[in-house]
């Protein structure tokens, strides 16, 4: 009984590197394209609220106190 075993495919073959699934690559490509497209649309549209300023203090030094002065004075001015 001369049974010969087929040669192992791992013997002498270079080890395979793990490859990410094609769906992951497609998703990342789609994500990058959507980012670039949204950035381009935003650059063309310009600022959303051009007159809007940061959260700095208001003129007169009141800051963001609103009606807090009225509460301290009892509402009388």
C-alpha cells in the first residue's frame, strides 16, 4: 500500500497577509468622498451666519447677564 499524501500548500508557500474586506474599503472610500463633497459645498456656501460673533462680552461689560440686573434691583429701574 503505497499511499502518497498530497504536498501541503503551506509548505514552502509565503504566509498570506490579512487583507481588509472589500466592504470596509468601499465604506472608507465613500466616507472620504462624502467628506470632500461636504467640505466643497460648505466652502462654496460661505458662512452660515456672517453677523454672528463669538461668546465674548457684550458692549458695556454686561457680558451674558441678560435680565439679571433687573432681578438684583427687584425689577425696578
